[in-house]
C-alpha cells in the first residue's frame, strides 16, 4: 500500500517512503544520502529512502543515540521534501510512536495495513499494544484496511479522545494487472503439471496447511504452486504436504500477472485467527482483477466479493476439493471471468489514492 499510494500521490506532492534503516553497527559504513535513495518507477517526485540508524541500545548511550537518529531522520527528510506547503507524515508501525510530532509534520496519520500487535499466527507481540496505544494518543487520524481492524483500533484509543478512524481496503495496480493483456507463460511455470492453483505472497503460518493437505489428498491431480517470500520452515512444510506441490521464490510484481494467467485458479487459504480476520488480502484483489477463479476461507474483508469467490472452510479438505471442481468447470466461462473483474474494477490504486487524499486532507 505504501508504494502504490506514493507513486500516485507524487503528481502534485513530494513523497518520501522511509524504508528499513542502514545500521552502522551492521554495515560499518556511512553511505551518502544519494546512495540511500531510490526513485520509484512511474513516479516523478517519489522516492524510497533508507535513514541512518545508530544502535540505540548501546550501554550508556541509548538516549543520546535515539535523539541523534531522530535528528538525522528529520534533517534528511527536510532535504528530500519540498519546502513549501504543509507536511503530512504517515506512520505504519506502533514502534514509531516516539517519532510523532518530531518530524516537522502539520498532520500525522497512522496507516494500519495489519494488526501490528500480533504475529501471523494471531499471537500477541510483547509491548506492541502499549506502543500502539501511545501512537493512537498522538496521531491526528487513522486509515486502516478493514472494518474489523477499525473496531480493534477504536478499542485502543485513549478514553475521551475523538480520533477519526477511516477504512480503505487494499487495491490492485491497474497498470500491471490487465486482464486483456497477453502475457507470456513464465518459463519456470511451463513444466509444472496442470491444473494448477496459485498461492502468491507471504508464505507463513497464516496459511491453512491442514486444509491444503486435505485438498491435495482429495484432488491429487491439482498442482499447488507457491510463489513469494517464505518464513523459516515453510518450504519444508510445502514439501511435506504430499502430492504435487511447487515452490518458487518471490518474483517482481510486474511478473505476477503472468503467473496468475497461467494457473487455473488462485487461493487465499488463510487460517482464521485474530491476525487474518482483520486483514485485507491484497492478492485476492489482484487475482480477481485478472479474472481468475479464486478460492478463499471466510476472511471478513473479502465478503463484499462473495458471489465471485469460491468459499472454503478452514481445515476442511473436502470444501477445498469442491471449490477446485467449480473453479475448473467455470475457468473458461467468459461471463464469470468478466464478473470477477467487474467486482474489483473500482478498487484500483488510482482510485484508492484519490480516496486516501480526500480522507487525509478533507474528511
């Protein structure tokens, strides 16, 4: 969401995405500011920037280094951003609570794309709820990706504070995910047996491995294709499912549509836990934008697309198998394909950026 919005907001504004810092303890060198900035594709004034970070946990120097990090960050942002006009700073992590009001902003916004106080398994992360409460006591507005997440955040706003919280679900990049474009089949996919079902994105413990295992047993002719960054042990988990499975490391987002196009169905097979119930699965929107059949567990944020998604039950291989049967029978149905695209055609990042700007500036 950060990059997608930044690339569309830079037509009139100067936009900087603050990425992972360069740690001097780890890298042992001080790269120049120019080497820590990357201009974004399709963007005019937007860039991705990595600040310098002095480890603030060094004995006896923690407070000094913390203030030094904040000072350097503020100074470099002043160099990268336009001087005229107001400054809006968007925060996306509870641990950034100490920065609010320190970066010269005229307006501060918490952009919550997940519940950052939980692991993907839905387990609490120590200290994160307290940090998020501090953040919510300081920012001016909140924009989050689902109604369920908005409810969680409202429960954490300090008593008596009237903090505006708005919902803006994820979208798809209309410049990349084009159902009418002819994409060449990825060479790494060409030899994989059909029919294929794609699971793209972060491969982690949020995935319903039990349901997939049951589906593989019930429909062994299907090949499950996993593409994306994998947490420790996940590739091994894929290899132990049995049947026909395939893992491929992450590919550039520009190549994802081809993987979708040459699979017979796609899946959002999430376990239902406190983390996934408040999520807004980005890949589901991208799958539907390409017109491809989609299987999903009952993620609340996807309910508006109910009539174009084949719903499956968590941990129930039989429901997955029935979904796969329906997906294959309707794969070539042009009316169904068009219905999937129509269901999400208003969810492009171009439209989301305009809504985001309106919520931040005018709401």
